[in-house]
C-alpha cells in the first residue's frame, strides 16, 4: 500500500494506492466522508471498500481531500473536493492506461462527491455508495443516472434516515436501463460499528458479479 502524492488543483493530495498485477485490471477510486467531521482516507468504512476492490483485482486508490492529513488546501464545501476527486481519477487513469473498467466508491459525503463525479466522467462504469446523505445534500442531478450500482446502508443509521435513502433508490430504480441494488445491513449504524464485515461481504458479492459482467462485455 505505497503512499503517493498527487498534484491537485489546490496543492498536493496525499493518497494510498494498491496496484493490480493485471495490466488490464479495472480501476477504482474511493472517497472519504466529510472532512469537517473527522473524515479521512483511513476511515474504517473507506478502508473496507478499498480492500474489497483490491480483493477483486482492481487497481485502487484512496486519498485525503484538501486540508486533510498531508493534503494541502482548505475545505471548500464540496466544489473543491469534487475537483480533488477529478484530479485523483486523472492520476489513476494515467497510471493505468489499459484499465478494463473504471469505478467510483464513496462513504457518506464521499458518496455525494462520487455521484457527482459519475455524472461528469462517462468512463465510470459502476459505483458503490455507502450511506449516501440524501437528507443533507441534493441528489437531483442524477437525472438520469448514467450507471448501475450498489447503495449500502445500515438500518440503524442515526445520521442518514434510511427512508431518505430509500426514496433516492426508488427514483433511480424508476429510470430505464438502470439496475440499482439496495442493500440494508441489519443493526448497522452510520459508521457500521461491529458490522464492517457484513458491509464488506455485500460489496464483495456485488463486485464479483459485476466484474464478470464487465469482462463479458469487453470480450464482446
């Protein structure tokens, strides 16, 4: 898990990168929760996502948004963080020019940023959003959502009401040619204390199925 430094729009961005041995491996970018509330790339949910993608053979990158850890800059209400994510994805793509697919994953605030990046980068073919804060941020930009994906939440989430996420899922599932899997983890809170393994298994299972479908599509 080598440390890397990326040239971001407001200075350097600190990251951790796991490179796949497969030169055509898919790539994945993982985004952390709100930096003003203690979110970092070392958050346990973020690390669990990172490990899930690595197990499935992805080249995977997680990094600190501006103003977090050794990343330069200051919090920018989401606008700057979206630019940070775009720069991180640029780095990941430049390092993996033969990648077979591109995915985005994020937790809480990172899920909101990730879905915005999904709308701006047509090469992103899949997503995993964990506890997307549908009660705090506007997700109406997902009209239409360009990719199928997985949304995971705990049914005891004390920060993001499950009903708000269910409403978002309903809107996305109503769109044509789109498959949104909504997985609820029984007993899990927003941060998945004591339920990280269950969350990881849900992500592993979804990625296993999706990677097979991606490979079949590429073969055609």
